[in-house]
C-alpha cells in the first residue's frame, strides 16, 4: 500500500472516530451529572450497562437504522413513531439516538409547542395532520395528540367532554392512519417516582440543562398520582389491535434506548437496497483558474 493510500485510510479512520465522539461526549456528560447528583442522594444509582457494551450495541443498531431508512425511501413507506411518557422519562434522548445518523430529509422530529388560540378551536387532531409523512418519510413525534389524555387532562386544559370525545375519536383516527398505509408505532417511556426526582435534580444542578425545566415540569411532581391514573386509563382505552402501545422500561436510560431502537427495527421488515457503485469523478482543472485568497478580515480567529 502506498504512503498516499495509508494517509487516506488514516484520515478516514479519524473521521469515523470523530463521528462517534459526539455520542461519547453526550454520554460522558450524562455520567458526570449522574455521579454529581448521586453524591447527595441517599440511595446509590442502579448498575447500568458497561460503556463498551452500550456503544457497541448503539452503533450496531444505528447502522441498522440507516438500512431501515434506505428501505423506507426505496419502498416509499410512511412511518409515524410516537414517543410519550412522563417529564424527564428519556424520550428526547431516545429520539436523538434514533435520528443521530439518519438523513433529516427522510427522518424528522416533530415537537409542537402549546396550541395557539386559533388551534385551540380547531378539530383537535388538525394541528398534527400537516406533520404526517408522505411516501419515503419517517416522522417521530416528541409528544403527540396524546397530550390531551395526559397534561391537558391533569392540568385542566380541557373539559371532561373534550377528553371523552378524544377517547372516542382517537381509535378511529389512528385506524384511518393505518388504513391509509401509515405504519404507526406508539411508545410509552416508564420511570419510577424516585427516578423522575433524581433526573429533575440533575437538571437543577446542570446549567446546560436547566432550560429543560419548566413550571409544568414542577407541577408534574405535585400531580404524580393524577398523571399515573391518567396514563393507566389512556393505555387501557387507546391500546388497540391497529395501534397498540409498547411500554419501554426507562429507569436505565442506556438500556431503554437500545431496547427501543431494537424493537423499532423489528416492527418494519426491511432489506438491503441495491445501490450502484459510486465513482468519484476527476475534478476538471482549467489552466487560467487561480484560487483567490480569503481577505484576512473575513477569517475567524484560530483560537484552538
């Protein structure tokens, strides 16, 4: 092997390692904060997966997600995945690991803000419909129309009549989605009272994560039991043959992510998509072309 090829191979390996560093940095930060908060907690944190095992499985599953993405594009599938659960249950972290290596033009995340005054007077599902996928797309909802059965119900943002109408309508709405060809998958991330308390304290201690805390999060601690009752009725009344619920045990964040991704991959049969061999074309060079230097005042200072 020539020195040029060896240098190129070394650069390729370095680029691959650098792409993995993003996940490593996130995990190291989570581990650091877990240890920081755990010092002030009476009970030790549960034993979690070894980092080496976690990363090996995560990268393997993310490779499979890329294969799934190619299949979704190739077959023009329409995929909707709902991520629901209590505040701080780990929905966002799981979504981030699902989308991390995927094409955002194929797989996108929808996290809608509180409804506007106009939206509050629309058909309840209307604000969600424009975000549904077309052929060849995957859409992940970070919270969904099930807000009505959870936070809106517990916090009094909807009436009893509106809630009951939701429970009557949602099975038929989801049946219509499935009949239209949409693959609908619903996940509920389940954590304990103690684990939620721990994660809220972690956010309080971390200035980089304090933005995740909202007055509604604080209220969710007060209304733990009401949320539990609401969740139980929601699962009971909206778990259907067409659109079943899948519960992810999420006290251990690493296991929850791996289990969720592995299960998601099992819900959609996929195969390798034939791809033409890619040949990098030679660059066309012109003898009269000279690259102009960048003016010094336009350069970003190289501090690192």
